[in-house]
C-alpha cells in the first residue's frame, strides 16, 4: 500500500484502479486483508454488469423494497416558506424506512454470489444493522451485528428487530463502547474468518471497493429522481440537497446530477450544537485530511491523527470521517458542503410533520432544514429537490422528550 498519490484528472464518478477519488479513498489495510479485499473488488467488478445479477437486484428493488420511490412536491411546505418549490425524493417509503436497504440488498446479494455464508457489520443506532439483518433474512445468509454496549442499551427496539430477523447482536464492551469500538470488533471478527464471511459496510466509507460499490447500489436513487423530476416539471431542479453522515444517501442522489453543470448540489453536514470540537460531526466543514478505518478522507482529528469525539442529534450522522468521493467533490468545487444545526433539524422535523404529514428521520431533517432556509431566499419559479433519506418513527421518543411540542408551538411555524 505504498501511497504515492498520483494527481490524475478523474471524472467525477469513478475512482482510479486503487480506489482513489483524487487524494481520497484507497485501501489502507493490514496485510492479511489485502487479498480478501481484492477478492471482493474482483467479484464485484465481474458481477456488477452481469445481466442475471442486475435482473435479480432490480426484481428485489421493485417487488421487495418498493422501488421506484416517488418524487413528491411539498406544496404546503413550499407555500409556507414562500420561496422556491421544494420536492422530496421519498426514500422514507422503502421497506425498513430508509435508503440503507438499497446497498444492503446489493451487498448481501454479492456475498451470496461469492459463496459466503455470513455477513457481518457494525451498527451505531442500529439502522444499518436492521437493514442488513433484513437483507440477510431475505437471502438466507447468517448475520452478525457488532454494537457497543452503550448503544445496545440505548437502542433496544432496533436490537429486538435484529434479533427477530434472525441476526446475532454481539455487544462490544471496550473503549467508549460505541460505534468506533464496534467497527474495530467487527473487523477483528472478519479477520478471523474472511473466507466464509463478508463485511458489509454501512455507507460509502471504508477501504476500496466499498465507497464505489455502495455508491453504485445507491445510484438508483439519483437515476430515478432525475427522470421523475424531468417528467413532473419538464426541467432539472436548481438545487439538489441531501444530508451527509458517511455520505451514502447523498452520493446516491447526487450521482444522477453530477454531469448536469446547471444543477447546484449541496451536501448538508450535522452542525450539532456549534463549531467547537466534540459539538458536531461536520467533517468536511471543520476537518482536515487524515486516515480512518482503512481509507483517507476529511477527518475530525486531534493533532496525533486520532479521531475526535463527534456529536449530532441524529445518530446516523455522527461519524468523524466521510466518504472519499465527497471529499473529492468538495475540493473540485462540484458540490458545496454546508451545515445544519440540531435546532435547524428539529424545526424541520416538526415543520414537515405539521405541513405535509411526513415525519422525517432526524438525519433527513438536516437536509430539509437547510432547504427551508435556502428556499426562502429563492423565487417561486425555482426548485429544490431534497433526498428524504428516511422516516422518523425511530426518533419520536427522543424528540418528544428533549424538544416538546410546546417549545415548537411557541416558535410558530417555519423559516425563522
Ligand atoms: C444512516 C442514515 C443516514 C446517514 O448515512 P449516509 O451514509 O450519510 O446516508 C441518513 N439518513 C438516514 C435516514 C439514515 O438511516
């Protein structure tokens, strides 16, 4: 893994053969994993255009996940904002309630084709664990999910979902007993048996080929959305907006519009409580280049290169790194990355619920919150397409406890 980084001109969609998007990505691996990861890359490159694989994946997307998900014009929200028209790509309507099923189906199908018996992964809030356990149940593979003790206690409903779906939830009781430690434990387990198992990463992060592969599986969102939007309005949106944790839902919708220079693309990072270290997880806004979990990216890190603690009200967004393709798109200025705070997300959570009858995931509410602010400064002929990555049922208890309805109602609706 000599890292002489070649500065090549890439197009915006493909990494080079070593998995680099510009200076970001690659595969920084212990020697024992190099061959294993190469095997995943080779199998994926062979299978991805195989008509039988594409047909099976498409069949499951349509008959099991419920694709295509609709694009919806949020009329009441747009009128209340009084600016640009806001449209939503409804990934919240997928089976399991979010976009994660898109890449989990792809990853488990690949594992099955490679003759693997088991998929393993880490999970933080449990969303990736549930989506993976679902795909594993569907396709008849075993599934082990590593989860920090602290998260196991906090996320009891998702732990039970995984167990009902037949997955084994393995509690991790080292370090901070949260996501980062779960990743380490899952990787160790994978190292012990890389022949019969496959690691199924939960976003466009980790070593090559995962950022490319997960992106490819999510790109169905962008392909659908572009065509649906054209059919509905006769033109492309002025802005495309999505929240960015690791970056999978964002790159999924962005990839449909990267080659349309007239479309402004904006990724929204979790601004949390503010810019201080430990108060947010806005990796590209406040971070610097570094290495985490086998790849290079913008990273929230201390002076020794150790990842800093991160925070967001949306547990699906609090990761100190971010997908390498996003880092590259930021540097070449094709995509702008902005911040929405906890408060922006909470207001959007209630606004979308009250005005449209759609309760968004707190993750997705970051994108809605940003869109509301920007739409207010635009004209009614202009349009914003937001990827609504998931539904908010999982967040109800937390929001009601920490940000009760009275507080929302005092502030009245919208765009303050
Ligand atoms: C996990 C999750 C995210 C964050 O993951 P990305 O890889 O950044 O998309 C966003 N929205 C929802 C609903 C999630 O469950």
